[in-house]
C-alpha cells in the first residue's frame, strides 16, 4: 500500500475464489435475470434476449479496461482511485461520488428483488395485505428489503472474513443452481429458436417500432451486467491483488454472461405458454416459468437458490459501497471523513461506513413506499449513475492512450494485466458503448420513469432531473468546499510518501494526481 501513499489498515485475507465471487455476486445473474426478466419480456417479447450478448460485448470492453487498471491500482474505491490517476481531482471525485450514490440506491433495489421471489415461495412472506391491493406489492417489498439491508449491515460491519465466507458459499450455491436450472429447462424445451426471430407484434404503435421497444427491453440486461469492478475494490483485502483482481473481473463478467444467457435461452424455449400474461408481470416472470415447468418441490428449490443469490448480491453491493465511502473518506473527500474512514482495530473493517451505508440505502425505499413502480425507477437511476462513473474512467484512459501516456512506461512495478496493441480499439468501443447506454438509460420514457398513474411530466423527467442535480450539485460541493480540505488523513497515510505511479509530479492538494500529494493531520 506504500506504493499508493496509504498504510495497510484493512484485513488482507481474500483469496482467488472469494475475489471472483465478489464480482459474480455483485452481477448476480440469478438476482438480476429473475428480477428483471418480466420487464424485458413485457417490452419486447422473446427477442429481447438478443440484448444479453449485445450488453456483454459492450461491458466486456469496459471490463478489459478495468482489468488493466486493476493490475496497476488494486485499491479500495476502484473507480475513484483509477480516475484520480487518470484525470483531475474534480473528475475523480465525481466518479467516486456518482458510484457511491448509485451503490447506495442499487443496494435498496437489489434487496427489493426478494419481493419477486419470497411470496411465490411461500405466501406467508407477503406481510402487507394479500398482494392484491394497489400498494401491497411495493410496501411489502420495502419491508423485506429493509430486513435484508439490516442483516447485510450487521454482517459487513462484523468483518470482511465473515462477509466473504458467506458470499463464497452463496456464489457456489448460485453457480451450481444456475447450471442445474439450465439443464432442467433445456430438458423441457417445447419450441425452437425461431421464436427469437419473431417480434410477435411487439413494437406496433411505437414511434420507433420494434427497435424502440427493444431499446427499452435491453435495459433488463443492462441492469444486470455491471459491478465487476468490485473484485478490484476489495483489492486492499486480496492476496496478490495485481494478478488476482484482473482475472476475477474478466472471469466474473464472462461466467455471468454464459450462465445468464443460457438461462434466458432455455427459459423462453421451455415456457409452456409465452402468451400467458403472467410471463410479463412482476409477480410472474421467469420465476413463474420455472414453477410451471419444474413443478412443486423442484421449482421451489430453485426459488430458494434465487433467494440465496439475492442475499449474497446484497452483501456484495453493500461491501463495494463501503469501500468506496472508505476510500473517499480517508482522502478527506467526504463530510465527516474521519468518522467514515474509521477502521475497527479488531475486525479491521470500516464499521461506521457499513452502518451509514445501510441507513442511507433504506431512505429511498421509504420515500417511494407508496410507488408501485419502485423497482424500475430505482434501478434506472442507479444504473445511469454507474455507467456515468464508468465513463469518467474510460474517457480519460482513452485520452491517455491517444497522448501515448498509457500503458505506463516501466515505473518499477509489474502490471498484472495488459491488452497491448488491442488496448486502443477496445478502449474506443468501451467509451462509445458507455455513452450509448447512458443515453438509452436516462432517456425520459414513460415506460420507465412514469409507468403508472398519475402521469406527470416531472415524474417522467425525474431520472434526468435527479441525475443532473446530483452531478451538478456534487461538482459544486467539491469545487466550493471539499477540494480545499482534500488530502490523506494522517492515520491512513503511508510512513514513506510514495512516488506518483504515472511518473508525474504531485499536483496541489485540490487536484492531486496521487493521494500522497497532501496529508491532513
């Protein structure tokens, strides 16, 4: 850690599988695919499945760029620390700020996935009403999500060893369940692949036809395949991180694509009746298909595995948010930084950050408790922020490549991963992809941001308004206040100041290229 200007305060105990599991559990195909299948199918029908390989190719380009950076800078708050070494202090702070906000919101929306599965597993999990009331579904989801976030807070606050142990076991169960589910659905296929080439009337009456509804349905895939940078964000707690983190990032996104894609493929081919309206409804979806195809005990067993996946996904999202908050706070880049960066001396984990993240994640759930469209609204806003924060890394990285400043010249440290001559074209595609997806996600469509009455312009434009507010507000907060205090807190600073990894001279504290450029006593 001296190389990056920090002292080692976190517990370095994560092995290769646990690092891979962190990335896989954040992506969590059983959580994301099962939570959002109904949405993609309701928008574009069976052909929406084509969005899965398209999203994979785009996200793989981003993951390859991240793997290079993880091989150089495997530190907590991955995106924030990468941007700090590629760009200005303002841009790096925004990258961390947006990813931190998105992780907090994603934590709530992931925990909400329990509402789609638990009541179908056992009706007793529907604590609010019987599920038929206008707000029963949304309110019960908030109750279940709050319970899950509370448990996640306790586990993450206890220590990274407990979190990764539970996470690794859960991911192992998730991977085995995914393989068995694919085989089971494949055995019950009732139609041929031609269904994926039939638009089935979807898009009729839409301004852009099927392409228009496909862009909306593609969000169901875009909402799933992200968060692979978590493997690097846990880099300070990983053994041999410069080699382990890049491999974990690439393996996580590839494994998720293969297993998730096969589940979509065979789920659609095995569905008894694709015209059944339940297939495209929130209380049906892929869970409904699995129960219909596999029946009682087998179907219920797979739903239990989905619950396990939601639990470990919640743990991973929470863990990533904690590391981002900790990374920014130890640079004195957040309000109450000294408290938020405090590491428990026994458990060696940022306990205060874990508790604060848990509390903040519940707030948007309570605000939206009477909003039946809570799932898609929360997911949309959080994913827009994720893609924007990724762009704040891939864009300056591309600029460095054009200026021949990346890959770095020999600086005495061995990079853990390098794309070589493929770096420039991959980086270009990553930037174009990130820009296109950000535009698609933030597009103020009524189907996403105001899908149920009352239909108001400010609800439909709510995503744009919120994203603009937190981005502009965040930039002003940094420029007017935080940049004047930024610098590594003394309790986290390395005993010997490190040289900037890029070989550049340290900048003033407000625009520091390296966190060791300034130390706050």
